[in-house]
């Protein structure tokens, strides 16, 4: 059965709805009804209109999900940067700096993905794990191997996870057993893109994926830029993660004015580009990013774990750059976007500790970055990110304080406080249902979630 065939004609969700809008980082709406038709949001109205909406749609009570008082309907979480081929290393070797960590641990693991069956086993686990953590959309940075990357895309389609999937490209400064020649990299990328476009699947899209400038020749970057522009594709790469990386790029590309200029010259920057990290840019680079419309994936856990630096999200926002959140597994040790939310707040607090004039991010700001702004950073905010009419219904039903929850509710709490509890304390145990484009793709076995009545 296809994803579309598994989507109900009509779904109505009655309870507390939370999402980000142009005017509010977290609009908390108790006693509302979200109307979903054929997997798309049709309208969001006060609960007093429930009967009228059912009558208008020709629906019945069976089409309504009544959330409990301590449940929240939220937009799906967006992971703007994740390396699924690094999952076996999650939690390992975080005492090393980036470039040494890559050579000693990461590249050897990724080289194993030449074994398609090994790759498929890891990717099945990653998609399962991230879905259970509420990730409805992920920007996946796979290995250099086309067959394994095609398996990842197939798994995402079958499991119903929205994804941008990229075959990583590397043709220099890489281990002998984990490196392509330039022509091979371009040909394999073109073949991967063609295969994915033939599938005509709006849920899973190919993404052009140069690892970073250190491992990509100028000819490779230029060729990838041409492929991206020919097909109007998404692009993902790393930028200014560490100072040693930035210095090496300057030596490798002396004609470029900056690290960011390397990508600009190759035609890789645009509104469908997401740049991971972006810690050590200068004002000129910041202006290039803003003018291009590229988004940033803020990978706070990874930045802290590998001691790469502290991203100033406020500065990016002031320049007009959209900033989503990336788990950056396994530089970041946790596959949950909620962990990235917390690391983002911690990093912002560190900035505020050292600067009296610095306004730290709030939990509402981080919630927006994990949902609507993450979608915008990926160039997908026209279809996901919140519950505006016309957008696809990617959603999470959160239930803090239930019997198996990590969250203890010992006193009464407002709905705004329940959201705070979920942001700071929630985990996969507090996610009782996940929807992508209207299809329920996760039902938490620890809770008795059903279509007719919540948990």
C-alpha cells in the first residue's frame, strides 16, 4: 500500500494544539480542532465548531481524535542535519577534535557501508529510532556508496518518513578505501538523482551532498553545483565547523575569498541549501549566506561534544538567516531533536553568561527552530513546519506525565507549562503517535493510543 492509500479521507484532532506562526514562536491553543483532509491541514478552529465541521465534512465521531488534558498536538520535528551511517558510533570518541575524529573513527565506519546489507540494517534502525523520537523530516547525509544510499531512501519511503537523502561526495584528502575519483563521484551522484526523481515521490527527495570543501576538489564542487541547478535540487554540506578546518580550506582554495565563497563559486548556495554548523564565519561570509537564502543547521550537541565552538544563533537571525536544528549524529551523541533543542538552549545561555547585553534564546525560540524554522532552513516551509491550511499534516502527539513517562506531574500545570516540560524533559516515551502527510507512522506501544480516543 502506498503512503497516500494509507491516509484517511478525514481526520479531526480535538484538544490542545501548539505550533509556530509568523507572529508567535509557540502559539498554544487549548480547546481547538485541527481539521485534516487527505493528509493536508484544512483549517484550525475553536472546539465549539467541532459539530459544524463534522457535518460539513460528512464525518462521524469515529473520525475524531480527542486528546487528553495533558496531551499536546505538535508539528513534527525536523532534523536538519544527521549522518545515519555514523549511528553505530553514537556516544564514542567524543574526546577527539573533529579532523582526528573523522580519520580515526568516522571514515573507517562509513567505509563499511560498501556492504549493502550492513548498511540496510543500520538504516532501518536509524529511521525507526528517529521516527519514535518524533522526527518526521530528516536531512540525511549518507555515505559515498550509491547502493546503500538508495536503500536508505527506500527505507524512508516504506516507513513513511519525510527525508532529503544525499550520497556523500569525496574525491580528495580521504582514506584510500573511502574516496572516489572525481568522475566516479559525479556519475554516481547523477545516477542516484535520476533514480530518485524517477520514483516521483514527494516524501523522499535527493540532495546534493559534498562532504565539505576539504574532501572535494574544485572540479567536483563545480560539477555538483551544475547537477543541483539543472534539477533544482536541495544541497547539504558543512561550513566553518572548526578553525583548523577553515584554515585548511583557505590553503586548498587560495583563489576563493572565504570558505563560504568556495561554495558560492561552485553554484552550491541557494534557498534549498542547508549549511551545517557555521560557527566561525566572518561578516562577509554571513552576508553571502543571507543573500543566497541558504539555511543553517545548528548542531549544538556536536559543536559542544567535539569542542568545535559556540554558534551565535542570534547573530544569524539578525542577518536574516533561517536556523534549524541538527542532531549531527554521531558528532552529536543523541538521535533526538529534543536533545538538540536542549543543547541549543544551553549554548545560548553560555553566550548570555559571557555577555551582559546578550538575549538568550527561550524554549519557545528553540521549539520554532525544531519545527517551522527547521523546515524553512531546508527549503520545505511551504509544505511543512506548522499547521497552516494547505500544509501537509506532519505531527507528533506528546503526552507528558503518563504512567511510563520520564516526566512527573505532581502539581497542576498550564498547557504552556506542559510544553515546557516536554521541551526540557520529554523523550520518546512521551510521544504516543507520529504522523507524516496524514499517515500514522508511529504508535507508542507503552501507551494505549487509538484513533477514537487518545491515550
